[in-house]
């Protein structure tokens, strides 16, 4: 059997495995608020989120996938081993942070791993910095700050608006109404998560197919690639990520249904905007910022700033950490092939 075919097939399987880890790592993004407010049980919540992760496939575009494939690393300087090492770096960092219960970005782990392996092979010239903002690296790096900030402001603004509109209603009535509305906001955020995160795996698989010579570089991403990626992330979400759910749902701030609704709605709006622009944004960063904004709208002391600070540090080191692991893996591969 053709060695290239075997390698590319292995990379595709590994990419889908990463997509699966992305699902269970980021399940907390979609279900932490709805579980912590006890609107849904954990089992029902993950099924709910997985369904909306998957159906996003039929409504989204390929803008984010194209950015990951050809907007960050020069495809001409990539081979199958770069893609393989990048995936190993991303999966390794995902598993480390999942074990530690840190809601870091699977997206940035993948981007960092891919970039680190490319740098190990061809140096920093393999990275593309010539794209105009918000495309390419400038947009991706700036949204490390922008996405949680937008999420924070959206969550805070929605919370203030709801407080004002519902000021004359009994708290029990407000709580009952937003228990229903949180089902809507949770499904919207799960949908937005699918539109952005599953596409990143599509871009990596496309890179493997192109370097292996199985797809023309100018061709559209094959339909089966998208279908497989969205199925994998949905299955991963069904597996849950309970360590991170605990951090997101209760350690940052205490949430009620109205707060969960505002956080999920604000976060979903920010992620959908980024997806339309083709920016591989972090859904983790966005929903964390929104949760902080909801807590701050009540009072600043409602936010456990120590936990939030620990999360921010994990965000900052994700890209270099995944890049370092991937670069070491590429070096090890180069020694033995």
C-alpha cells in the first residue's frame, strides 16, 4: 500500500481525534451555564449541545477552515509530517489542560501546534503575516484580547438591560421565564461553537490532503471532510468535560438562569460574528469573558478574580506551549524517518 496514503489516512483519523477532544474539552463552553443553573441535567445538556454542534454544518460557511488551511502557514512549506506534529502538539496540550480543569482554547492549541511544527521545518518565514486585519495572524492574535472583551461587554450589557426591564417583576417570575429562555441561548451558543471550532479541523485535514496530493490546492474542501469534522466534535461534546464544567459553571461566579441566558447570548453573538469574518476565534475565551461580565454586572466582588486570572494565564501560554510540543515532535520525527 502507498506509504503516503497510509500517512494521510492516519493524519485524518488523528485530526478527527483532535476534533473529538475539542468537543469534550469545550463541552463546558456550551453546557456549563445551563447545568450550573440547573435548567438541564448534565446528561441532557450534553446531548442538547452535541445536536446543535452538528447541525451547524448545514448552515455555516468554510471561511474559518480556509483561514486555518491557507491563511496562517504557507501551504508550500508544509508537508504531512508538519500536520502530524502539529496535531500531536494540540492534542497533548488539550489533554494536559483538560486534566488540570483549565478552560483553555482548543482552537489556539491547534493553531499553535500547526505553527510550531511549520517553524521547526522551515523557520519563521513559513508563517504568513501579510494578510490585512482581521484576516491571518493579526486577526487571530488580536482576538485573544478582543473575543473575551466583546463577550464581557455583551454579557454585562445584556445583564444590565435585563435588570432594568425586569425591575418591576417578582424574582420568581423572572427566574421561571429565563429557565425557558436559557434553552434558547444554550442552543444558540452550541450552534455558534460548531460553526467556528469544527471548521478548524476541516482546515487541517485539507492541508493533509493537499500535501499528500489527493486534493487540488484551489479546490473546495470536500463535503465528507466537513461532515466528518462536525460529527466528531458532536460526539466529543456528548462525552462531556466535567472538570472544566465545574470551573466555568461555578468557580468564576455564581450563575442564575438570567445570568446564564445573558452570558450565552452575548458569547454566541461574538462567536458568530467572528465565524462570518473567517477568524478562528476561541469560544472558550468568549464565553469566559461573558460569564465575568455577567458577574461584574451584579457586583465586582461576585467574580472570583483569582480563578479568572489563572484562566487568563493559561490562555496566554496556550499557543507557545502547543507550538513547543509540536516543534519537539517534528524534531523527533525528523530523527527517525
